[in-house]
C-alpha cells in the first residue's frame, strides 16, 4: 500500500487538516489516478472526511493537463482497492490541484519556473 507524502495538522483543533500527494506528471492520466486513490485512503484512515486533499503534480515544461474532473470522480465515487476491496467515495471531499512547472537549467538541474492552481470547478 502506498504511503501519503504529507499531512498537515491544525494545531488548535489537533487534527488533520490537509493530506497531500506530490507526483511527476508527463501527460499520462494513469500516473495520477493511484495518487488520488492514496489520498482517499489516507483521508479515511485519519477519519477526517472534511480534510482537504491536495494533488500537486510537477511537469517539465507545459504539458497537456490531466482530466481533473475524472480525478475528482475517483474521490466522489470510490474505486476498487487492493485485493478487490471496494473503497467508498466521499461526496463532500475537497480535492485541489497545483501544477509546478520546472525547466532544466544549463547545468542539468531542474528549476521551478511557475506554480498554477488547476482544475477549478
């Protein structure tokens, strides 16, 4: 089972406020779907249906954007988990997206060029 990349806590309420996944994206939706499933599982494990889910994907330059609505459908409708176990959806879940655009420098290192909020409904 995949682990969640990051969890942020609300210090005052002492509970999870945000669950985040970070992933490279080269234009293939199939690479992001498992990350959304991991977010759903983490939200359920933490028993925080109101926690915000964040999928931050980074791209080398601009690429064709993923189907954000299709990714939200996974969260809302659920999915078949490991071993064929049905993971229920969460119609109240809030899934947000950020795209981090990087470029290769002359030294071969990647540098952040821009950050975009994506998938606004």
